[in-house]
């Protein structure tokens, strides 16, 4: 005879084996699976068929693993974009600072002068902040993907 709880436990183990290990998404998927099973049973089909139909509708572990990988890549792309943007800004700002000093002879471009602090320091601060945040996110993402 078909045992629903054993089938759900086996499905959950398959999800863990496929790499879906975070508890929140796994519990949410199980909740959706149980709701779909209830819906199928209420329509009058057997428990076993209801379970199999629900698994097909939600997706098999390999399919879901690919979907979770896509969302992980999107996060990784964002951290790379933030890091790149910070590094590019941090590289361009000193160049512009030097152009302002040597080409346009701007007194605000003299490094560490009183005018420099209000004209250039905010730019350096912003790009450094972007770089640090991007680097931190990238390192955290790398650490969680290796674990």
C-alpha cells in the first residue's frame, strides 16, 4: 500500500541529493507539493497518482536544481557588476583628478587641499564603497558556493 509520508520523505531526500539544501526553499517546495497533492486527491484520484501528478507539476529534482542554479548565477552576476563598476570608477577618478590638475589647472584638483576634499573626496569614497561591497558580496557568494 502507498504511504504518502514516506513518498514525500523520499522526494525530499531526492531534492537534497540534487543540491537544493537551503531549508526555506525546500520547505516551500514541500508545502506546494502537499497543496497540489490535496488538490489532486479532492478531484478524486488515488494518493499515489496524486503524488506522482504533483511531482510532475512542481518539477523533478534535476529541473528544480537547474532553476535554482539560474537564480544563483543572477546573484553572482550582480556582485560582479558591482565590483567591476567600483573598480572602473576607482580607476577613472584619479585619472580625472590628474587631468583636472595638469590640463585644466584646477585648484580643486590639488590632492588633499581644502577644495579637493569637497570636490574629489566624495567620488573616491563612492567608488571605494562600491568596490568594497562588490568584493564582499563576491567573496560571500564564492564561500557559499564552495560549501
